[in-house]
């Protein structure tokens, strides 16, 4: 499995000071940007112009997590805005293979997300098309929710599928990831870890990023 990466979410930061907020997580591998449209999820955040502004405010690559309807039409704009990785939800995409290919052709990593009730097995054949699979460990929409242990078997199944296919697809987890839960995710086979409230509620967010990394590395199988 790939090396451990920590991708802090800026969802619960001060949006009037985003440049300063991303400067507090220098040890992170990516900045996780939660894009919400108030339709796919009951919350509203950023659009492409904010992603574009953020890409100029940090050296870190941007990991855009799109929680929006009609990803087929709306996702490519986030590659153009400068995101290095673009994640679409399979529940909001009509043609995931076509979209993944379009994201890659435009120069970003293509990633697909599954809500907690969406099984991973039907998508096994898509793995070679995907640079990352995001297994949600809360219902998407808000930061600070409780980690859902019921998602752990799906992480295991995804890791097994990646092994079987001999592909390099990263497995990301998102939602309720903290010092308390990150080891469970790593043991199950995740290698990319989103953490929002755990990082930004810490006195020293960058120290928390480093601590999460150590925990995940210690538990990786
Ligand atoms: C939830 C978002 C997450 C969220 C994570 O819908 O996709 O990225 O910000 O926040 P925590 O780590 O607090 O669950
Ligand atoms: Zn997210």
C-alpha cells in the first residue's frame, strides 16, 4: 500500500482568513477543500473561484472533494481552477468512467467518493481509472461528526480489491478521523487521511498533522 498522507480539511476554519489557515498546516501533504452546493448535501461552501484563489495562497496541492450535483458538468472547472486532485461522488455522476478520464486528461488526479451506504463492490472494474477512492466515514455535509465504524469493512474490501488488481489507487478516508480513530482506518487499509476538526481544534494544527501521521504509520499493515 502507498505511503501515509495527511490531508487536513479547511471546512471548519475561518473562511475570512483562509490564507492564514492553510499556512498553519505546513506538514500536510494536501489541503482538502470541501465543495458543497446545498443540494447534494445541506451545506454550502466554495466554488471554483475560491479554489483558484486558494491555489495561489499556498504551495500545498489542493485535494478538491466535490459534494455537488451533476459532477459530469461541474467537476472539470475545479481542475481548471488548479486542484491537483478532484473527487466526484459516484452518487452524483452519470458517467464516472468518462468523467475520470476527463479529469486525468486535464491534468489532475481523478478520484471517486462513496457515501456510507454505497457499496464498493460494484465499482471494482473502475479501479484502473481512479487515482484515489474516497470512502466516507460520516454522511457528507458537515465537519465534527462521529466516525462510523460500520465503514471499516468497506475500507478492507477496497484494499483487497486494489491488491487484487495490482493498481496504485490510493484509499482515502474522510469524516471523524482523529487520534482516536486513525489507527482503525490505517489497519483496515486506508493510506490517505482527511482530518478537519481534529487538526483545526488542536492548539498546534501542524503538530497534530505530524502526530496523526505517526499514528497512521504505526498502524499501517
Ligand atoms: C464532511 C467533509 C469532511 C469534513 C471532515 O462532509 O467531507 O471533509 O470536513 O471533518 P471532520 O474531520 O471534522 O469530520
Ligand atoms: Zn471532505
